[in-house]
C-alpha cells in the first residue's frame, strides 16, 4: 500500500529565507503525488502535483517540488518565505487499493518569523 | 465555475442529535469524497461516492455514519446520535475522474456539546 511520511511536524523560518518541507513516499509503482496548503480554518488548496511527467514540478506562489525516485522523496521548496506562507502543508499520495484514494501525510506546520 | 461548496460552515449539535453535512461538487465533477480532520491531525478518508453509488466506504465508522450522493442535489454526510468524539472538521472533495486531482471545499466544522 502507498503511504507518505512528512518528516517534520513543525518548521520555522525567517521571512526571506528558503523553505524546505520534507516528504517521503512509499509506493510499489510510480505514484501521483500532491502538495496541498491549508490556512487556519480554511479548506485545502492545491500547490502542485506530480504525475510522472517532469520530475521538477512548479506550483503556485513560488513553490516547487522535485520527485526523486532514488530517494523516494518529494520535498517542497520555496526560495524565499513570505509571511503569508504560514500555514499547514500536506503531502498526499494517490493510492490504489481497489479504488483510488488520497492518503495524507500528517502535515507540517510552517511558521514564518518576521 | 464555482468551487466545491459545503454547508453549513459551522454546525453545533448536542449529544444524541443528528448532524447533516452537505456538499455540492464542482460543475462537471461526478466523484465525491468525504474526509474527517481531527484537531492537529491530517485528513482521513471516509467515503467515496459517484452519483447514486457508494464506491468505497472503508473509512466510515460502522455505526451512526452514512453518506449519499443522489441523482439530483448535493452529497450528504449524515451522523446520527452524535457524540463528543465526532467533533471535527469534515471536508468534501470532488474530481472529474477517480485518478485525477481532487478539489476541496471549505469544510464544515462540527462541534458536539
């Protein structure tokens, strides 16, 4: 069965510094992977998705993620953090277990310091 | 094209009452998913429906919870005889096909007193 592990439950960065949110996946075949962002008391917004095309995926708001099969990783990065990036980030794998379903990581809360 | 709509956004119920949560998928989407998010946790899959059919309910509690997606109208997640442990945010998502990205609604935050 597919799964994702988000290695950090909390990450703090200073405004203007790079962001790295880590995600490792487990899958017996080439997975579809997603990053979603959730602002406080809001729904989830898709940042980017990987579906076996280019391994470097660019998303919205300056975020990008690189699919590395050899490391089974799909880390989310941004060159320069903005205060508005403070939110919860979820790494998601599309799993097939009879039917397709999303399997969520436990989330990483990003704090941006002024 | 309006996004996924959920109502109510906030729902307060006393123990033993029923809660009905509604979800209208995006236009053209026939696949609907329900998730539950407990405080400080990620989202957990509950049920996947297509029009008039439950495709996968492996994440649904065996008792008190039911879901439907009728031919006309929104999808409904129904919780009977609510208990305090049902307090959570319930999110609905929709997609065009089962292997495509899902679009999420704003959620319904259920509080059981």
